[in-house]
C-alpha cells in the first residue's frame, strides 16, 4: 500500500471527526473540561494518530494492528457521545452527526483491515494439508476456551483422523500444550 498516511481516506475522515468532536465539546460545561470533554477529544485524536502511526510502520500486519486500535477508539467515541447526549451536553442533531461520522470512519477502517489481513480460507474438506497435530492444537485452544477436557478432545481428534485413515504412529501425537501438575 503506497503513499503517505495523508493519502488514506480513513485518515482524512478521521481528521474531520476530530474537528467535529472539538467543535461540539467546546460547548460542554466548564466542569467537564477534564472529564468527558478531555476523553472525547483524546479518543478522536487517537483515531487519526493510530492511522498515521500504523502507516509509518514497516509491515501491513503492524498497520492492521494500528487500524484495529483506531477502530476501538471509534467505538469509544460512540459510547462517549451517547453519554454526553444522555447528560444533555449534546443536541440530538449533534449526536447523530457525530455517530454518523464515527460509522463512516468505522466502515472505512473495517475495509482497510480486511484488505490487509486478506480473506480467511479453509482447506477443502478432503485435503490432507492439515496435519493431525495442527488440528489438535487449534481445536485444543477452542475447546479449552469452552471448558472441554483436553483428553476428551485428543481422543475425539484421534478418532476423526483414524476414520479418515490419516493417523500416524502413537508417538507422533502431541502432548498437551499445558500440563497441570499437583503439588510435588
């Protein structure tokens, strides 16, 4: 992806968002200067700054990471705009304009992130490109996050590969990633 950060549509729209946030927060009560006003302004500046910093990095992977951080800041702004409206600091029109601008920045960032990360593709069902060890480790992480016992998962994975006729010798199967041991 060539050019500078200033050439990115995401950065240009993010800069418009910063200006809108600053203009709207200028009318907030004085006692909110170090509260909601400051937070909204910092989050808005963070969106544009993360886009610029990511563009200055050396890899698309780093750029995607910074774009994801910018996207998080957009959600932060949306939340704070709703809070400001609830407290009566913003009119309904100003709230909607800011939320629309946030949505625009978010859509652009989503598209950029997807283009940098590329499509997620799975191998064909009959493919042998997934080694049993890779299958087991990927599934183990998923099952662990869902609370399934690791031994049960390993047995199910073995049976799956046996049914496909893909099982190597017993020693080729991976050991558990984490071994929990009791007191020594």
